[in-house]
C-alpha cells in the first residue's frame, strides 16, 4: 500500500505534457498544474488568436492568462526530489508485446534493460541496481534483454547449462556431465564460445572482404555502364555524322547527274531543232522548186518552154541523210548509276558485319570456379592459328599455321605493319576473350608461351616488343635449365618440372591467366589475377636455336 501511495504522489506532481516532475510549476484557473515552459510552448503553438485552452480539460481562456510560479508546488516537488523518487515512467518505458519485461515488477511491468545469465531473470533500470551495488551480484553476467533465458536451463536436471559437449555438439549442465555425457570431450561454454568466436571473426573478415570485392565489382560495372553509354552515344553521333555526309555526297552526286543530264538534254535538243529547221527550209525550197518545174512542164508553147528552162535556179546541195539513233542516249547514265547502286549495296551487305552490334555484347558475368581436371579444361578448348602477317621473317609457319619453326633462312614474307621485325615472335590470328584453353607442344632449347594485347610494339626496343618485358604481355619462359614467368620485366622463378606440353587457361572477364605443365596430370606453374582491358592474342617466341619448334595442339 505504501508503494501505491508513493506512485500516486509521483503522478500527482508530474506534468501531463512532458510526463516528468514539474519544473517551475504553474496552476491554471481550472486547477491543473504544468511546467512553466511546457504550458507556454503549448499555448504558443495554438492557432486561434487570443483563445487558449487547458491541455487536460480543454477549458477556454480569453485573453491568455498570466501565469505565476506556484511556490507551494515547487517546494513539494523539491522535497520529492530529495527523497530520491522519480516521476511516473512514460508509456514508452513500459514493456509492450515485443519487449522483454522486468521479472521483478508487479502490476504493469517496465521494460527490461538487462538480463542476468546467473539469475536467469530480466531487470528494469530500478531492479537492476542491486547488480551494480551488491558485491556478490557484481560477478553475474549481464547481457542484452532476452526472452530465451529458459533455453539455458537443462530440461532434464533443471540446472544452468554451462558446459559444451563437443562429442555431441550440444550444451549440457554439470549433472549431464556425470551421466550420459561422461567421458565425452567437453569444455566450458565460454571456452567453446571463444573458439567459435575466432572462427566467426574469420568468417566475418571473409564476408567483409567479399563485400569489398563486390562493391569494387559494382563500381567497375557502374563505370562500364557509363563507358558503354558514352561509347554508344559517340557511336550514334559519329555514325549519324558519317551517314549525313554520305547522304549529302549522294545528294550532290544526284544533283550533278541531274544537272549533266539536263545540260546534255538541252544541247542535244538544240542540235536536233537546228537540224530540223534546216530540213524544213530545204523542204520549203524543194516545194517551191517543184512548183516551178510543174508550172514549166505544163507550158504548151515549145519555144516558151525552151526559153524559160535555162532560167530555172539550180537546186541547193541536199543535206546528208539523217540517221536517227534509238533513244538510248541517256541509258548509259542510268546504267552507270545502277552500277554504282549495286556496288554500294554489295559493300553495305558485305561490310555491314563490321558495323553489326553482335560483337559489342559486354562480357559481364559472375565469376565461375576454375576447372580442376584436364577434362574440365578441354570444355573451353580453342583452336589457335598463327597470323603470318605478324611472324618474324626467320620463323617458318606450317601445319595450317599452327606450328612455328626457327630457321636460318629468311622467309619472303610481304611487308606488313603487324610484323615483328627484330624479335623471333608471332601472334595468333584469333582474339581471345571469355574462357579459353589451349596447349602448346614445344621442341628445342628455349621458348616463350605468351598472351599479349594487339597493340604491343612490333619494331621497338627489347622492352617494348619482347613478350613479358612490358605491361602489354604475359609470358612463361621455358629454357634448358630454368623456367620462369615474366610480366612488365619482372621475373618469377618456377621451381617445379615443366613438361614439353604447356597448357594455358584464360578467363578474360575474371582476369585469370594460368599456365600448366600437362602430362598425366595438370601441374599449375603460375597463376595471374589481374584486369584485362583489351582482347588478348596467343603468342610464341622461339630462341635463337635453329630447329626449335612450337605447335598449337589440336584438342578436339
């Protein structure tokens, strides 16, 4: 009953606006008490001018009352504070359906702020205080409020489970240890937690690393999407400009043809009309002469006929016979234009594959596991042929351009900008993207099995051209007594034995390049993880040892 009375006092001296103990208490004429600042703020926020109401009973005041501090209430509130009592908890301090309730509170329970793993009870702020003050209780383990404390109790012995049985992978109590778990591998729950916590942290580090990797991938994809947009916009803009120029050129050629035809038409018609006029004049003259002759032929007087005959004017020279050609004088123009049209159509049909978008698909996919067995690798096998236009002049290509042989005689290759002019190297005809696998069979002293970008230098210095000595190529170097991997003039030695057959695996989008020694098993020699920015080409370099060969194997 005493506690209920105190609770009543707390509610009595609380502000109904802030739900805390009254501060500078004031009393309205309707008898309700508020903090001075609370009621002022409430009235300042009311919309009606000069009309104010009590937040509890809604009594209207006009004009706004002048409030004075209630000194008696203020003294009582100060007395309450000295006794250590607090205001009634706000509604949000009471436990709801989803909250963990204090196990000690009676009546309406407050929210628990901690649970004790020793007491197996949950406490609000007030009832938790002994765990901070009493020495014996200070040793108890406090955790965040939990509704599952009873799960820590052994269902058979009603004891707290503080032991973990590794044999059966379950929590047990000390009585279980003496009974069915006797002789099992057991540790304290805390020790098992510590060990698993380490594994958990390792898993978290792994997850966090994967998150960082995926965030980088997302950023790269975003950059790629932006690059695609920019590239597509530029391609559309450039193609529109080119087609506009092409259309203008066709329109100009059409106008030129039209002008030439009309000019020739005018000239030809003028010539025909001029000739027509001459013929018409000749016809007129002939008709006149015919009339004279007719008149003379009808003269009955012989003397008169003979007298007038010499006076007849002689005929003018007749115009040459007119040969009218078929109306085909402009058919040659039509035929020529038609021929241009046909050639243009052929060019567009044949060359349109260069403009086709089929090759612009972005190679974006989630990383796939790397193959393990040779059979797995062979699923991605590619047939590789060498490009004669890139071959050094002392390399002989054979076996359908799959085999390169180092020879003394210089080959009569034609001049080509893609040819290696100083170093015995050659690149593949095929560009390599996606997932690819190929094998090279080598014979002779030294060889480099490589991949390179197409824009690697062909006639520059040693460092610019040779596979593995620059940032445009990656190379496995196989010599008589040593083997190594080269990239950007950095050498990585390979200690294991290398067979005569080298396997190369490429996952372009994942940035993986692996070299294997292929015999009865696949032995990894070196693996590269990077980012490829261009399509790659397979490459071979044969050292200065005549007779040495390297051949891309047929795998299918």
